[in-house]
């Protein structure tokens, strides 16, 4: 069976959860490799809506083992809440495995995230306020607390008290904030640790052995390529490796073991938080897309910024991920449009540009240049075959694929699992 990475190609919220859920049907493992509960995946099964933040979407499938791997930062308060919510809905979480190497997100990370953002004024990043950046910063400066320590009460207590002492110096002296009480954090978090302990294991070994036994593994990318700490629109990014390569870094599975990469992108563009967004629509058309696509954050409820499909950005991210094909989602959102636009290139300082600039000061100067195509003005949400799509929709997809230099293998026309048109079934084989 295959090892497939599913990764977002823009700034997140591309409906990756739906694609992962689709593949998970035939998979043995679904693995989260980056990020934390700043991610939000919504999956609709038989009119039941499931919202995920840390738990891999694959948990909905009874034979799938859902893995939270090394590269994830895990907030125990949120995670135990998700476990309890799953249990209440009759889903047994015993198939969840958490890496002992994953880092623990603690209350001081959240507090420092908001204090840092507030201190930045106009230069704020627009973080989700979940403490993600400060937690990854601790990991990189080798002062973080990992799962293996967290579930050992003696080690956890020792590490927590020493970390909080240092953090309190920053919180009070630099930001004028209120110190955190280590004892009360310990009392609250040791209860979460008890609940989480049975799930913690050596996930690197688990996945290596699974690969040797030819299990089918789906790597569920969180956030998206332009939010990647190295390859995104820095500093308006998250703090993890969101691109497909992150699947190897964040799990310990070697690059030669990955068979395929599916890049997921919407039929239009969205972004939350700050940072340049060349095809953003600040007019009525942007509002129409937001309403039709219900473009409000799963995690924060924030309205998403909306715009036209940006082929310059997607050509770049498809290349950076080595995407084998693209899953194009939410095509039905454009059903009502008289015409649809695709950004074919930018103009920057009077020059035509087809290569995406990751220097945000250059990107901020980009003026999008559009090609306009006729819309299909028809409800496509129940179309099952590519050949049954209106010719205008087929032409739109063909032009996108040409511009991003990547074939399209799936088209999403609605939230439900069965609202999916498959163009290349080989790409979806597990
Ligand atoms: P952080 O990840 O909370 O530090 O936020 C950094 C930036 O990434 C902000 O602009 C967030 O809005 C954005 N971001 C983080 N996770 C997601 C996501 O899953 N979807 C969309 N944007 C996200």
C-alpha cells in the first residue's frame, strides 16, 4: 500500500480534512506531523459535523490508527477535551497514538503569544492566540517539555517549575503581565497527563514497522505551504514545517518512503491573519465568496479574507511540495458567478512576474493580472462525473491545471464525502 502526504497549497483552510477523510477509507494510519490546535479541520459524515483541532481526522474510520507525531505541539487541555467529545459521540479513542517526542503546549505559551502580539501593534502577525509560536520557540531553544516528560509526574513537576520561573521573569519584566502560579498549573495538568499517558508511545518505530509491512499511511498536513516557517510568507507564517517535507521531519519516516503528494487548494483563495494577499477582493465579490463558501475560521471563527485563484502562488507551492497532483476543493462556491477570474501573473515595479516572491516586501507590491472566463451559473453540487460538469467549469479547471503545471486528480463540489469527483483514481489508491 502507499504512503501519501496531503498538504495545503495556500494559506490554510483548503478542506484538506475532507481529502484526508476520503483517503482514510482505505488507509491503516492517518498521521498529523506539524502544528497544534491552531489547525482546524471540519468533516461532514452523514450530515454529522465533526470539528478537529489536534486529533487526526482519520479517527472517524474504525480501522485507522490516528497518530499525533513528533512534529506536533499538543495542548493537553484542548486534547483531552477533544478526546472526551469523541467518546460522547461514540467514537473510541483507543486507536490514537501520541509521540513521546511531541512538545507540550502550556498556559505560559498562550499568555506569551497574546502579550507578544499585543506588543507588536501594527506589525502583529494575527496569530490564532493558541501559543503555537512560543511553544515551537522553546522546542528550538531546547527548553521545551516533551510528552515523555509530561506523563512522568516527577520529571514534569521539576521541568514545569523551572520553566515557569524563567517565563515569569519575561512575563512580568518585559511585558508587565501577571506571573503564573506553577503549583496550580501543575495540579491542573497532572490530571490531563494521567488521561493522556496511555496514548503516548514510540510513533517513529510504529510508522517504520507499518511501512515495512506495506500499510497505507496518510500524512495529514496542517495549515499550508505559504504558512510554512521556511517556505511561506515569513514572518506572516506559523512556526512549523507545513510543506510535504515536514511529513518526514515531523514523523521520522524517511523521504524514500513517501510515494505521493496530493496538494489541496480551493477554486479561489483565502487567508486569515495578517500579511500580503495579492488577489484579495475587498469588494462585494469577496463578500459573495465568503458567504457562499462559509469562510469563517474553524478554530477562531474569524472571517477569512477571500480572493481569486492565484496561479503564481500555487505554481510555486506545487513545486515546493513536489505535488503529484492537485485536489481542487469548493468548486461549487463559484456556481453563482457570471465570470470567474484567475491570476496568471503579477506586475511588480512594472515587470511581469510568474515566480512567487517569498519576500513579503516584494509580494506587497504585486498587482495581480487576471484572465477572465465565463462562469457556469449552474448548481454543480450533485455532479458525480467530470464529463457531467458544465463545459465552462471544465475549461476553468483545465486552465488552472495548465497554469500551475500540475494535473488535477479530485474536484470537491460540496462538504459531504460523496460530493467528490475523481479524475484520476490511481492517485487516490492506498
Ligand atoms: P499561529 O499559527 O497561531 O502562530 O498563527 C500564525 C499565522 O498562521 C496567522 O496568520 C494565523 O491566522 C495563521 N494560521 C495558523 N493556522 C492556520 C490554519 O490552520 N488555517 C489558516 N491560517 C492559519
